[in-house]
């Protein structure tokens, strides 16, 4: 009889069963006693039991974020979803409380003589070694550097707690809730990786999500208490927030990895010495002050991630200019060693390569265009002619902005003085409304907030309380029709205005669309008129003035000047001091040169072209709402040696809705985005 057959027979005899059941805790208990009698140690017994109890992994398929389905259930809604515990077992979500491990023989005191201790007295038990205590768990929602007086952790913590809004003495850095979350948490990623360097991408994403989901800022980016996906990759979580956390995890890992690689490299070059303290800074004005204080009290010298020395006074000046032309960064990473020597990297942070890279207005761009003309080699006569063309375009665009305002405001004023009883009845009955674009569902949300009149319409209410629904609606139309109103209409208020106006014969959306198209034609016409004049480039070639002005504009908006390196200015003068971090896709001077096929900024301007979008490319349509959210004005490209490379797109949008002021945005062309991802 073989040794293992002997053990199985003894085991079967004790449980009075021919075939033991590995899922039966009583059977496992008796197996452990048999093995102890055979002289096995607990370490070996535990290892065997774990192997015997291990689930069959082939029955489960990973569906993302630590969740599993039975292979037969993948793609089927309403089927159980499992998570894998630390001991390798699959537990159905929602039933974790039922899986508390029942005590087995190995959890109970073990007779020392039975365990093989020949020196033990009767009744002695085996003493178990104490397990090392776990490190204190990270406090959810609290930043690791919030108590670091040399960091900006305190202001970042306020950002998480308050969110993207002004409250008391707190005013967030420029941007929106998404950019704020990315700037704060991409820096915090380093602390997660310091605690657990072996974290997978998936584990890191989940850790970030769990850390922020219950903060005010986290909920502004996707409130899991109100909306969670019921199936698919994002089952059980808020998909909007989780997608942002995916981008943040990639961006943060790149920041952490690249800085640590730089520390290792510069340590071998004797420029700094390990250990170092790495701090990540947000874009708040307090963050800028903290960076200045850190550099001022550190002896230096200071280097870029490529080992290029940056003079201390220059570095402090660049920090103070964060967010501007010479240093267009949002955040920074600074490593300081025990001797006060440091490495600094500035980042322009975006969630994805498709994000808007810059914002402006036609009026600001017109003023900048006049400065470009003044700096050119044009004669005084040509200079004045060019600026007259620019100013005429400004005047026409100002007229269009006024038309936009009146297209929505005038109907609102007229309805406030109309037959309000009929207007209210039509709204409630959705009179004349076809399809899903009903108006009645936006009435209460536009007039009331938390059981009281909406704060935006309160100043327009007349008479004593209580106010009737008609009083509230009149106040709403007065608010919407006020050319000097201090607050903008909410999304529901805009829908109530536009749809109720359409019920009364006003087609606001159509009128606004027509005016916006006309404003684009004004900008294209101005560019075309400027192109009738020329400027001379450094290599002696001639360039149409309109294209030259746009080239300078695009270089500024997209930070292309960094390709000049030491011959440039600002952060670009010091290779490795600045990068674009677009959800982990890192773009520095070399990536720009490679993807745009240029050697320097002069080469960029020489081969720069301005074109108009092709058929079907002009309108930007929201895929969910199907509404037109913007219109492309120009498509910029580099044409060199017979090859045309689309670089970026200039788009007209409005932050204040269809009737809001004209504004422009800049995004990398999809072909350039693809190239960046390939070279990062």
C-alpha cells in the first residue's frame, strides 16, 4: 500500500466515508488530524489544504476591475458576478458577509505532543508565531502629503473636500472639475506606488476610484451614489469617474516612473544623491507659492529630468510664471535630496490626447494678431493696412456676439410680457412638441431649487410671498431676457427657454446656428484678406500674412516652441524641464519634432498651412444628445517635401450655451494624436 493511499484510507475511516468531500469543513478537519499523526508540520499541511481547496480558475473569466463571471455567463445580464479573495476563492458580490471563514482545526490550539514535540508535557499546546502587523491603512479621501509643510497638500485636500467651486477663501485653479481631479490625483499616484510598487494598472485605477469616489470633487466627476453601471466592464461603478481614474492612473504612473528613472540616472552622474523626497504640486496659486518656498530654501543645483542645469533664479521665475506663455504648465514634480539638490519637471496635464489643449476668444486673438504684425518686418503702410483688416474683423464679430445675445434674450423679454397663462398651459401639455424634446420636465427644475424659488430668478420676483407658478415663470423670462444678468442659465433653463419659445413662434436654436456660422465666415474672411499681404521669413522666403499670424498663434497655444531647445525661451530652453502629459501619453520636444516633421519653430512656420474642414467635418456633434456643440474653423497642417501632416484643429464653441460669447478651442488632429501615442 502506498503512503498516500494509507493516508486516504485513515482519513476515510475517520469520517466514515469512502470518498471525502473537500468542500466539507468537517472532512478537512479530520484530514488535518491524520496528517498531524503522520508527523506533518503545519506549514506543509496548510499548503496542501490550500491546494486542495483552490477553485478551478478555468471556470471563471476576468471582466475587469477585479470582477469575474462564470465562463458560461459572460455577456449575460442578471448573472452572478464574483470577486477573488486573497486566498484565491471566488465570492459572489453582495454575499461577502456569508463567506467568513469558519474556524478549522488549524485555527484551534494544537496539542504539542501530537504535533511531534517530544519534550512537551501533557496538555501543552503549540505556540503560534505572531504575524507581523500590517502597515496603517491609507485613510480614504485623505491625501498623503496634506500635513507636509513643504508641500501643497493642504490646498489639494481642500480641493478634494470642496470640489470645483469657490467657497470661503478657496478658489480652484483654472480649468474644470475633471482637470482639477487629474492635476491633484495624478500626483498622488506616486504615494500609492511607493506603498505597493507591484500594483497592477487595474489595481491602481481601483485604488484611485475608491479613494475619491466619496469626496465632493470625486462626485462632481461622477456620482456613484446616483449612477452606477449595471453590467459590462464598469459594472457596479460610475463609468464617468472610473474612466477618468483610468487616465489619471496612466498619467500618474508616468510621472512617478520618469522621475524615479531620472533620480537613478542623475545619482549615477553624481548630480544628486539618493534618497530623495519627491513632491507633486497642483496648479493653485498656493501651490506655486509652495514651489517657490521649496526651491528658495534648497541649496541646489537644480536639473531637468535630462540632467540640464537650470539656474535657481531662472527656475523660481519660471515657477511664478506657471500657466503662462513661458511656462504653460499645470502641475510639477520636484525631487530634492538631503543636500538640497533637485530635479524639476513641469507638466501640462490633460486626461486624453483628444482633450482641448487651449482656449481663447476671437477678440483676444485679434489683439495678439496685431502684436504679431507689429513685430514683423512689414512697412508702416502695410502694418496699418493689416491692422485695419484685423480691427474690421473684430468689429463684425462684436456685432455677431450682440446678435447672439438678442436672439435668445429678446424672445424671453417678449414672453415675460405675453399671455403667461397660455404659455404655462402649453409648457405643461408639451403643446406642439414632437419626439423626446419635451419641455414640461424642465419647468420645475428651472423655477425651483430645494423647495424654494431658484436663486437665479429670485431678484426678478415681484410682490409678496407665496409666489404662484405664473409669478415664477414671469421672473424666469425676465432673468433670461436680461442683457446684464450676472448668472448664466442652467442646462434645464436653456431647454425651457428654447422649447417654450418655439411653442410661441420663436426658433432660437435655428437663429443662433445661423449667426454662429456667419461669425465663422467673418474669421475666415479676415484670414483671407490678411493673406493678400506677405512677410519675409528668416530664410528669405515669403509667407502669406494670414498664415504667418495663425502659425504664431498655434505655436503659442500648443507649446510648440519647446522644439527650439536651448535656442528657445522659457521652459523650452531647458530640455526635459517641461512635458505634455495626456493621460500617460508623454510629449516632449523630440515627439513634437518627429510627429510634426519639423526641426525647430522656424521650420514649423515655413511649412505651416491653414485649411478649412472638408465635407462633414465642420460641425462637432455630441454623440449622446446629437446637438451641435461646436464648429471647426480651420485645420492646420505642415506640408513638407510633398507630405501633408494635419497638426491641429481650431474650433468655435461657447462655454455659456448656444447664445453665449464666441470662444475658440484648439485640439490636436486625430492623426497627430495617433503619432504621439506611438512615440510616447
